[in-house]
């Protein structure tokens, strides 16, 4: 047993595994999805630019002033930034780089749940798909909706992730929390997906960029989704995640078991999935009034 571990077992602090903020932040970001890294980097850059001091010297008053400085931003943006900073400081204390987790005392801003506004109707989803003529983009939209995959999960798919299953097939998604899930597809979606393959090998991305012959990135997918929404005459800042929300809501409306929807979406608990039943309720006391 090393001297360092013995001292730790005697309630001494483990030696810090980073010498400066840059090393510490790199350790915190390591292995996270690209989208999460972009979000976290932006949040930390905003914090560092505001406090103008080492993270080890940041106190609770500094963080409270930083949070106050975000007042002009939208509720969701503020919550995202504060959550990122809290994650950073929690990790810093666990790593031994920060002596205290001063961010533990910072409360996340409360935001209005706008899930209902991000759920498309079945007709809207179908219009997005049917009004998209390019084969790749059409299949992309179908799969985002049919699999309820997150944009990062669908962008990373290769043909090795596609397997036959009975008279149709399935796609294996790997995503948030390091969880893997297999989603069986309808016959129509399976046939559309197979028609896109055109002899591609197992290691080839399913969705290829025409610019560089590599895999489509998330920015390109967002553009494809937004363009499809415009063609379908849908008002709003439609994103790929709206198709995931819509899958959950539509499946529940059509009688799917909530546990099955949870497993398909890769949620950590039924409580998360139950948000969709509250966002689009089929019953309320308002229906029992005289007006």
C-alpha cells in the first residue's frame, strides 16, 4: 500500500491530480459527448471570464455574482450554465483539485416546463417526412422519430449497429450515461433504412455528409430537421429532439406501456418518462365543469 493511500485512509486529502485549471477542466471534460463538451466549455469560459481568477480561488460570493450576471439570459440558458458550473465544482472536490465545493450552495434556477410546446402532432411529423425528397434526409427523419434516438446517438450510427430481427430489424443506440439499447423498427422504417445502405460495409456511417464523405455531424442534422419543418409549414424552433419528444407522446397516446417507452428512450426512471403523460393529459378536472 502506497504512502499516499495510507495518508488518505487517515483522513488526509489525496494529492491533486491536476496542476492548473486547464488540466483540471480537461479531466472533467474527458470522455463526455461532443455536445456536452461544447456546452460545458461555454459555461466555464463565461465563468472564468467573469471572475478573472483561478477556480481554486473562487468563493461562493463569486459564484452568486456570476449567477446574478446571467439575469438577461433565458431561463433554460441560465439553468444550463449553472448546472454545468455545479458539475465542474462537484468534480473538482472529488478529484482533490478544489478544497470545497462552494457551488453546492448555489440553487438551480427554476424554469417553466415547456415540453408540451415541443411535441409535434403526428400529422406534422408525417408532413416533415413526406415532404423531404432526398433519400438520406428522409430516412434520417424517419429514424430520429422511429427510434427516439438522441441526435448524437443517431449521428454516430454505423451499419454494424443495424441487425435483422424477425420480419423487420433493429438499431442499437449507445448514448447518455453509457447506456446501450436496441430499438426494434417497424417494417416500413426498416425497409427504408435498408434501401439507403447500397452495399456499404459495416464500419461505414449510416448517414454520410456530402461535403467530406464522413458522418453527418449534429449541426448538419439540425439544418436538415429545421428545413423539413419549414417545408411542412411548422412554426417554431423545431429541433431533432422534438422528434424524440413526439415519439414518446405519440407512443403513449397509442397505448404503449410507459415502461416500454422508458426503455426505448433510454430514460433512467419512469418518473422522467411520466413527464410526457403530464405534458399532454387525456383527462383533467376542467373537463368536468359546466363550461
